[in-house]
């Protein structure tokens, strides 16, 4: 089994993984059920949380892991992605791949017969982040159904919000998308939500919706997405979350962020009861343990 | 201008003027193609101002090939010629799946970087979804 895109999973599967993750989260002991198995992490783009949490998850399941380092590899000699995958598939039992090109993980799943887990493919999908986001939402709100969820920042290129919006369609969420016009949620995702009958609206200020929502999911706006740097300078402070914006929010509001954060949430928000982004990052371990266990056994 | 009639083969008629070369390309007709081919462009037409026509001698196109034509010339008529007569007329319809033909219009799609990746698009209503990058494209986008 592979984990490539949230489009491959239904609500039942998502709930199965979240239950398994809860079991892992509640267990204080390591669970070395795969002591003879090897995980390969192949990150063709930088990563801190995703890679380390996969390696931690593998260790807790008793797996060994091998790590492909692009700067020390035959990529430097011009080896193709396809050849690299075919070679590593001979060494490992499961491959976790992050790549700057959309569709890379899917291609890997077509050319090799080992389970592939997509850890981010360009601006397309980041499904394991979505499982941990859903897990975090469920843990904080006690449910996934019928929540009011806002996403802010770079919604066009941010793969985490694409995967999350796709998955939330299964749970009848009311969605609010807050972004500069040219970084709004792509039409493909909006069309998909329309097809699923999900209600959403587009906004350009966090203040317009923050008092209504249960979850505010912030993402980073990247300077390199702007043709004119002056456009970036103009909007960069509009999408910054500050403590004074939290005066009238719902008590159950939780603020999430896939991290790394640059300046889109000021550090004094960290002290508030609403900040949940560090716990969110920690949830990556039980969720990825659950996903690894599932793909190794199905 | 005069182009010989063909006794046996295929005449692709009513190609939108200027799209004849695209039909030629999508059928994989290249410099080593072994059959006689005539591409006539900007021919006067009764139903429109002008059209292109492609004639291929001794070749009957498969249904897969015929449907590929719809990506670039949706109004084309495919005439099957036997004994110098039109034996059958066919219309190209958009295929449910396109494999190994076309190019993903997403410049960052992995299929545009890896020669081992075979293009694969699945039809979703009137658009095509790339199996790899999951983006949706109009048929014309895949054969630009």
C-alpha cells in the first residue's frame, strides 16, 4: 500500500489511521514490531519535522532507517530520480519521499513495488501532514465533524492546505480561505469542494473570520512567490497573527501551523492557550507510526 | 492545387484550418513514416471558410488513434476509403484515458523531468487529470 494523495483515502480509512495514532500516542512504551525492517528517507528538499518524525516513528517501531542525502549522492553525478528510487527500493522495505516536483511520489509508486509514502511533492500534496493535522484537530476539538476552519497565507503553493482542504471535505467543515488574491486556493481544490457540497468563502484579512472559527491554520507567505518585491512588502504584515487579534475569539479556538514559522505568528502568541503548533509538530510521531504500521501490514 | 485521391486508406476531413499539422504530429507521422501522406491546408470549405485535410494511403487508424485526433481537431471527420469509395465515416471522441501521448502542461510535473515517466491522463468531465501531479487540463493544453 502507498500513501500518495488524500484523494486516495475515504473517511473510514482516515478514521482508522487516527484511531491507530491515538493508540500509539497513549502508549508510553516503544513497540518494536518491525525489528527486521528498514525505512529509507529520501528528501530531495530540506525538512526538519517530517524527516525527523518519520525517523523517530521508525525507531519506536523497532525499524532501522537509512537516509539519502542529496548533496552526498549520485544525483551530483546526474543520476535520475527514477534510477535512484529503483536502487534504494532494493535496500529498504518502505520509502518516504519528498521532492520538489509534483507527482514524484506517484512516479516512485509506479516504478517500484515497495510501499511509498509521499512526504511532499512540489506544491501538490503532503498527506502525512494532513493526517497529523486532522489528528491534532480531533484531539483539541473532540471531533472532526462540522467545524469552522480557516486557512491563511500562501494557499496557492502550500501543499499542506491542499491536502487538508481535500480531507476536511469528508467531515462537512465550513472553510474560510484567507490569502492575497494571487495566492488563493487553486481552482482544482475549489471545484473539488463544490463537487462535495462543502461551503467555503474567500477573504483577504484574518480579522474578518477569526472570531467565528474553531481552527485557524496559518501558513507561510514566501517572498519568492512575488514577481514584484514591493507587492510582498505591502501584504506581508497583513497576514501576521498577533495577540490583540485574539480578544474576541471562541474559547475553543486553536491556532495551527505546519512550521517553520517566519513571522506570520508573533512569538507572543505562543504563550496563549490558543497556540497549538508545537503540539501539532509532536503529533507527527504517533501519526507516522500509525501510517508506517498500516502500510507495512496492508 | 491538386492532390491525388487515394484508393485505400484514411482521409481526415474538416480539420480546423491550421490544426492539420497537430493531427499529423499526434498520429506520430514523422520523417521515417513508411506510408504516403498528404497534408493540405487552408482548403475552401462549404461549412466554414477553410479547413485542413490529411490523407494517409494504405492505413486504417485504430479507434485509439482516431480518438486522439479529438484532442486537436474535435470536429474532424475520419473517412475510411476502400476501392476509392468512402466505406465509413467516423467521428473522433475524447478518450477516457490518454497514455504515452501529449505532455503535462504543468512545467513542474515530474513527467517533464524524468524520461522514464510515461504520460497518463484520465478524463474528468471535459478535462484531463494528470495521474502524477493531479492537475486538470483542457485537451488542447496537453498537445501544445
